[in-house]
C-alpha cells in the first residue's frame, strides 16, 4: 500500500516542480523585459511553456511506463 502511494506522490511532485519552474522562468522573463518593446514569445517564455506542459503530463507518462513493466 505504501509503495503504491509513493508511486503516485513522486511523479506528481516532480510534475509540480516542472510546472513551478516553467512558471518561474516565464514570469522572470516578463519581469526582466518589461522596459523593452512588447515581445510576447521569446525562447524563455516558450521554454517555460514547454516545462509547464511537460510537468502536466509527467505523472501520466510515468504511470504508463511503470504499468508496462
């Protein structure tokens, strides 16, 4: 039972960390470039978005990989 709980908490925690990191990268980029002309998509905002999407799907991917063994 405890092993099953660990198997659920660890991937969700890692996904949450990826989402928080992506959010932080995007927010920091917007804050640092506020005195420059409006540029919506930069490499930093797109990498932050990619981290957020990756963090959202990591638990599902993790469970499918663990279930296929």
